[in-house]
C-alpha cells in the first residue's frame, strides 16, 4: 500500500520527522553527551526491565498478597514506563514513518484506555505494539548522515496545491482516524500479531518464473530487495512489495489537475496474472477512494487493502495484488488462471493515496501471516534494456518483452 509521499524534496515513502534532538547535554562535572545510539539502548533496556518487573509483580501478587491498591499503582507505573520507552524506539533511530505512526497510535491508544476503563482492550493493543517495536528494534536503521538526495517523484498536484504542512497534517489526521474504524482496527491488530510471529526469510529459492502483471511500461514508485528501496521494510509480509504506476517522462502520474481518478494514467488499466496459478482469495466491494493525490487515507474503508486478489503459483509462492476498481475482477475464487490472463482493473481502493498497483509475493496464503519474498521477473525491459531474469527496484521503468507469447486471450 502506498504511504505518505516525501515532502520537502526528501522521500516519497518516508517523512523524516524528529522529535528527539540529536544530542542531550547533562551538566555534571562537565558535559556528558548522549547520542541516539546510547539513548536507544537505554530506552530498550527500560522497556525490557519493565516487562521483567511485571512478571515479578505477578508472582509477588500471588504469593505475598500485598495491598491491591499498591499493586495496581505499581502495575500502572511499570506498564506506562514500558509503553513510553518501547514506543519511543522508532523515533530515536531513523525508522520508517509507518513505524513512527504506529508507535504514536500505541501511545494514544494507551492513554485512552487509561482514561476510559471500558476501553481496556486499547491498553492490550498498545502493549502488543510495544512488544512489536522491541522485536523489530534490532533491524532499525541508524541515523542517516544527512544525505538529501533529490526525490525523483513529484507530488500529485492536489498535494502540491495544499502545501507541505497542510498535506502532512491531513495525512496524519486521516491515519489517526483509521483507529475509529473497527474494521481497520481489527486488521491492524492482525497485522501486528503477524509481524510479531514472523522473521525475515532465509535462503529463499524461487521456484516459479514470473512476468510483469501488465502489458506496457510502468514506473516503480516504491519497492526493491534492499532497505533503501523498500516499500515497507519493517512490515514483514510487504518487505519486497512494489507500488507500480504509469508516469510520463517527467515522472508525473496524471493529466489535468489530478483531482479525478480518471486523470491518472494507470487508472483502469488491465492487471494480469504473473504466471499460471489458482485464485485462492478475492476481496471486492470496497469503494475507490474519491480523493486521489491528496495524500490522505480512506479511513472509512472496510478493508485497508482495498479490493485485492491472492493467487497461489507454487508451494509457498503466493502473489498478492491490491487496490483494484470495485466490480472489475474478471476471475473468482477457485479459478485456475494462466500467465497474462486479465485479473481486474487498476484502481484506488483501500489505503491508496493515488491510483496504483500494490504487488508482492509472500510464503503463506494468509495475508497477515506470510513473509514477504523477493521475486525475479522474467522477459522484461528495465529502463529500456532487455533482461531475461532480474530483480527490479524503485525508480526503474519496467515493461514486458515479447509479452504476446504469454498473453492469455480472455476475449476473441
């Protein structure tokens, strides 16, 4: 799924927002400097110790029977310490904006749960997010060295008109509003649980041969097999995902002012099966978000994935494609499909900031419990150069070669 675009000429996949200064000064017999790495280790240790003390408190509570009021006070202090320390971790190191937003959501959920006793489930969700941050913390990237490489992708015109500050505010506001949607909240919980139980793929050997899921040239807005290009490196099932769009020579993805879905070059284009396989899951009936290019999310959608399809191609090789136009699917669950067969039309449903195709492979049929796997594409052009088999990455312009030999004609 597409995330907030880069603003201020930085990244279209992350917003570099820092709330903790690079160094702290503590006056005690001179200056002691605490850099981000030291602070990160301290916060991680606090969160881990808080969890251990929680277990100790449970044992004490059941053996010595101290005053319950005292136990409750200590428990709240320990949980609060854990939440604040664990959820501060993504902000101390230069992690993705997705994890920063998730941690901020966790803090908000925790304090809502404290204020309103009927919403204790929110505290449990916040704790789960905290556990997730600790488990992912070893993969957090260190602070970047200030490399301000110019972002190659312009913002859509609706976002440009709003300005950077207003666009950021609207994006984060729509993200927070997703918490009020019970359908999306449940999905977020599933995704957090899935991420907690997963780890990166080791020694993956690709079995199938896969072609690009379209007929003409598309641009990769996000995605690759390395962290620097990744769509969502810290989201395990989407680590090797791609966002495909169609763009002109200046990387502009729409005509006119970009306010209408049909302004976007890729909207309504046919999406194809990358290989022979079996359709094991289809979700339809989610509206196309009617505000493309504003960098806001559809917090009213019943499924943040939008309309999607899952196709089984080989053992532990499942293709997931999302954000189709509602009602555009030309296949149904259980269908056997051929390479190049039309699956549906590219749209803007679910969490999509502009029309695009979300595409990734994973090793499990359940979206939430699969590990993302890196896939080489076959018979393609990358930036005009023919390739037999190759990985693709962000900024590549890709197109199929000799696609006619693969096309399955669904209509005579």
